[in-house]
């Protein structure tokens, strides 16, 4: 496909944070050929022109921490702290119901929801990741598959050794896929002993696999790890060697000391913030200002829909912007462009895809979104970044392209039958509902 798109404004999210007014993006196959002011567009008749009056184009959004299939557990346990939510409701429900079919059903629903919200890449920490990989590939999305495990194994294995072997085989399935990676995903320091973390480091080193882990999500976790091991959770994963992984994603990263932040401030480490989930569970707010001043890269995740309850990175951006200002009283730093790049270019860099994806630049993959800005809440178009952070709604999204392929057009998903996906999910939940322990709002 050789195509030129014309939009009112194009947000590049490049290092210069350029916004181009009355812009064009020229796509040739999977890649961006050129972009710039529309008057400078290629004039060749081989290009098909698509004019999108009143529209703004941005890079696709990245969700660097989620549990996709948990959409099937959305709303089953509300108004609880993390310990009760997880151990009294979620773990028992997963033990009863998680299967390959559960993961297939939930993941397909989650990917449709993500698409509608402009999320083109999901970093998934869950079980039966071979099923997730098939769906991500089929739908043309980007994904990092994180088969999760505990000391005893996981929901899809009976031992740690079996979990690690399954991760090894999954990695062999996607040795050099342009859109899919595999990472090791030990659950957390409070569910994985030092020996489990060291085994993770050894496999990571052997197969050059990245690592993701929940880290310092609650004060309870901090206290428990310090009592058991006389060190912080960050020191624990560092001592096990996880900071030497090709890249490390630390989900939540709330209760970090200054020493922890300095320890994590490495080019291969990213603290993945989940602000709405953490606010909902009253887990806390991470030291974002100190992270940024220390040079620790930050990105955004939604966590699972059982604790958020939406897979909406734009919503995370908007919530973080306001909460950051409330917490720090700092109204000048962490500007709109800085916030937005944390969900685009910096996220791609965190996954090792920075040279290929995450911003709109010539020769990169054509991964982009087109939003309809002809809405009362987006008028007048005075400042694009202001509107992205404070006014835009995910429902304003019209089109999604990944690697030059259109996955959604005028809010109609082209790579899945949404009605069938929703009906299948509702049938599955109806089967579960009679036996679930519910704690609803």
C-alpha cells in the first residue's frame, strides 16, 4: 500500500516533540516513507490520498503492564485493599477458572477493548501465554508475552521447573518476530523466593530474555520482604541479578526509597506506573518526581481490568497528569509532551523497539492513530498536547494502524468480530458467576 494521509495536526512524539500543522504522512507498505507539511507531500500518482478533515494523528499507545485475560474478572471484587483483593478473591477465582479457554476468551475481549482505546502494544503477565501470542499475532498487534509463575509453578504448570521450561519453549516460538517478544515474569518478591529469582536470572542470561515483575506495590510487601530478608524488594531483585536482564520492567514501583530509585536508574530498567489501579486499591502514589530527577525511565500500564477497571492508557495519562500535580504541587515540570512520550516513544525504547517504533518518523513502522477532533470538548484546537492530556477521550479515536495495516477504521474493528467476542465473553462469565465469590461495589 502506498498512501498519503492528510490531517490537521500530526504529533510525531520524536525527540524534538514536533507537532506538524496541516500535515501529511506517507506510508509505503509497513513503513513510514515521509511526513511533514502537506504542501511538501510527494506528488506521485502512485499514492492514494486520504484526507481526514478535523483529525489529529499520533503514534499508537503502549500498555507496559497488564493481565489481559483478567477482563473476565472485571468487577468481581471491589472496595478492598490489595492483600484482601488478591488472596481472598482473585487467586481463588483463578485457581477455579483459569484455563486455556479462559485465557483465549478473556484475551480476545481485552485486545478488542485495547484497540478501541488506541493501545497497539500490551505487555501481558499471565498464564497460557501461547494462547495470547496466537491472538496478538492474528489481530496484527504488538505484544510482550510474560508467562507468570510463583515458587510452586503457576496456573498452567505444576512446578517452577515446568514454568521455566514452558517459557523457554515459548521464546523459541518467537525468536525474531517483528511484533512479538517473550519475557520471563516471576510474579513478585513476596511470591517468589530468592532461589526462584536466581533461576529466572539464569534463564534470562542463557536465552537473552527480558524480565518483568511486580515491585514495591504496597507497604505490606515492603515490610514483609524487609522482615524476611533484611533488604528492600529492589535490593532483593538486584541481588538475584534481575537488573542485568536485557530489559527489566518493574510494575507499580510505588514504595521505593531514594536508594532503590538510584539502584533502578539504569538504561535497561523501566518503572511501569499504574496510577488508576493503585489509587483504586489505595496502594499509594510512586515518587515520580524523584524518579524523573534521578533518570529512571517511567512508562504506563493499566494493570488488569479486575483492578482498574479499564484497559485505557489515555485515561492513565490523564489521571497521572492531575495526580502528579496534586501530590507534588509542581505545575511546571512533567509537561504534556513529556507525559505523552512515556506512553509512546519511551515505552518503545523500554522494549528495545525504539529504533523501529514509538514515534512517527521516516523509515519507522507505520504505527499510528487518527482521532476525530471535531468535537465540542476539543474545540478550539489551541494546543494539541493540552487536548491530548486534558480533553481527549478514547471514544474520539477513529482509526488504528500497525505496521501499515488498518486494524480499526471509523471505530469498526477489522481484525475481530466484536459482537461475537462480547457474546462469547458473556457466556463464559455466566458459567462462572454462580460459583464466584463476589464483593461488588
